[in-house]
């Protein structure tokens, strides 16, 4: 009789990491494409809310997804959050500057600040979620 090893426990965490990586890549590409549409095209697909709020929300999502992936890869602690802030801050700078040649677009300092506040918000939400999960897990372990 042949013993078949159950591979699910080892492959599922890896698959979740890969799914998360794909989600981050798709989100990042969509964000890049969305911010480089000519202004007349962007107006057709953009909801009627503040441009700065859109920047903040988009970059919060990017920061949160990057923090999730970093945690799945075993990167933890304040250095991970600092590295994510640096990486996404540089990206936000390049993203704003790359809009200069796009018709109807321009690089704005206020947009860049909203991007950075969004990244900080996403990273902060991730930290909060991890902290709450750790407290809940600690409470269950003590019972």
C-alpha cells in the first residue's frame, strides 16, 4: 500500500502568497494606467469626488497590499513599513512626474502629498489589523 502525502498544508500558503502578489501587481498596473490616461478619458471613468481623495484612497490600497505581501513573505517590523513608505514614495514621485507629457495632466505637489498620506494610511491600517489580530489571538491562547 502506497502512502500518499497530503500536500495541501504546504502548497496553500504558497498559493495564497502568489495570489496576493498577483493582486498587488494587477492593482499597481491598473493604478499606473489610470493615472496616465489623458484627462478627457479619465473624466469619463472617474467618480465625481475630490481628486485628492482619489489619490489618497488609491495609494492607501497600494500601501495595504504591499504590506500584506511583505508580511506573507515574512518581512515584519518598522523597517518593513519604512521600506514600503520609501518605495511607494519614490513611485509616487515618478508617477506624478510621468504625467507631465500626458495631455490634460500635470504633476502637482498636492497630489503627491495625497499619495504619501494614502500610503501612510494603508500601512497604518495594515499595522492596526495586525495588532488587533495579535491581541485577539493572544486572548484565545490564554483561555
